[in-house]
C-alpha cells in the first residue's frame, strides 16, 4: 500500500484511527502545482478520520504538508478525505 515516504507517513498516522484499517486506500494525483493524496476509508470510519469540527483532519494535513515542505524543490501537498457519508 505505501509507495512513497508520504504514503507511509499517511498510513502510520491514519491506521490507528480506523476500526476497519483494511479498507484504507490512498490515491495520489499530480497536477501542475500539487501532489494530491486522496484517502478512502470505510464509510463508518470517515467521522473518526475527520474528527469533531475537523480537528483530526486539520492535524493530519498539518503533519503531512509539513513533512513534504522540508524536501527541496518539491510540489506542495494536499491531503483530501473522500467522504462517502453523503
């Protein structure tokens, strides 16, 4: 599942939060300015990943974006959570 350092970082941060870690899927998409990492989890785990008022998701984004920004000449990173609840 983990293909890059950022993938493995995301996995190590997200897996302990999930009740169904086997459903975790991370997709990377590149556009001109950003590396977008899209996290798919079981619909019952989305709320656990987002957290109350989005605090968990914000913390995950801060850690992942900070880790990527330390690399020289790297694109910016965006962490997105696919919300299947709606």
